[in-house]
C-alpha cells in the first residue's frame, strides 16, 4: 500500500447549519473553503532513517519542526513537545490502520503548508488528519475518530470540491453533494471574531447541557435537519434571514448561550449566524447594503478580517 504521489491537498471548512446537533444525526450544510493545507514529501539530503516533519504557516514560516523514529514515531528535536505528541498519536494510528505505513522505505522530509492563519479555525487539525490519511492510504474518517473525534464533517470538507450535506447515520458518515450559491450570495460575508474556540470543549459543554436539562437531542436534531434543507432552498435574502433567526434561537435555547448578534452586533441591520462552536472563529453576516458599507461597519468595531462569500467558499467547476 505505497502511494506514488508525493503531494496532497485538503480544503478547510465552515459549518453553516447543525452545529453541535450534527453529532446527534442532524443534517448539516457544510462549506469547504478555497483555503486549506498541503503536504509535500521531499526525498533529499537529510537523515533518511528518521521522518523529518516541518509545519509551515500561511507565510511559509516554519512554526513547528521535529524528527520521528519510524518504529514507534517517538519524536526527537521537537520545537514544541505538545504538538509533537499529538502528531505522534496521528502517525501511530495511521500505522495501526495500515501496518506497512512508513516501514522498510526511504523516509522523507514532510512539509505541511497552511494557506490560512492557524487561529482562524478553518480546519488546521481536520486538514492534517485528511493529509496523513491520504499519505498512509487509510480511511480519513477512521483516523479522525481514533484521534480528534467529532462528527467528521470537517474531514468530509477536506476532500470535497464544493458544498456538501453531511449527517451521521448509525455513527457512519453520509455525504451528499449539493449546490449552495444562492441568488443573494453577494449579500453574504464572513467575519473572523478573533476568539479561537476549542471544538472539543464546545462538544463537551453541549453534551453536559443536553444531559442536565433532559433535552431531547433527537427531536431538536430533526428540526435542525428541516432548517438545513430550507437554507439550501432559500431564494431570497429575507427568507434566508428568517431561517438564520430560527436556527440561532433553537441552538441558543439548547446550549444556553446568547447569540453572537446579541453580544457583539445588536445594532447591525442584517443577520449574524455563528458557524461551528459558538463564541469565536467566524460568523456569517447578511447585508442588503453595499459591500463597502458592510465592511466598514465591522472594521469600525475592530473586526478586520471580512471575506465576501465568493472570496472564501469553494464551488464546483
């Protein structure tokens, strides 16, 4: 099971609907983004008895470097022991899924290059999982389940070439190709809040909230699934805005957190929707006003990263 390819690419992600409830079988509308991460394997002048790993940021600057023993992937010369430990776990699980992975072969320098800032929450971990899975020729969903966990929608986005509908059925991922480029796409914008969220912590809090309140996750997941289909079918901005309000109120009631619009943008004329774990990373803002006026509103509040829909979301060609 040796791949002939020396390079791989994965797309980042945004979750438009079903945050949290995708874990309980809700249908989610997930959006791969144009930015992602690549893995380039180079066999050159290096110690070929060790796997040399280099992680590069979007500017091409190395933020992590280590060498790994191929027998058990024990790290050495690691610039960040915690990162090295997480990467060791991923490599070990890849070996467990494919016992021939990186055995009895020439070892490369693996350069892992991000295309977006690490703090943006667009899928630094999920793209890494997907890249290693493709390199090792193993199932990326299985590798994700054995390492970072979660619903797997982000791994599905990593290998998708456009928007998808995603759900878990009997804990197995189901991916349906779809089109999401609504007539009002020029009214949709993504704003980075600058507050990196821990998705695993968000999942833990969600589970505790469901248990403590005796909430019926399956019933709410069914309502979310209906909203997801409506999001996909919406033809006008007012209709889309109404769906955002319904979705946000349903999630807010379930997890016991206020909406991002209430916290940060209560004077904004459009709608604001959280994407993924609430409280940070990106939000979606809708606006029927000129793009520059909308951008100025957020910039004046201190939010500099403002990306129109067509500049960020990946569409099939």
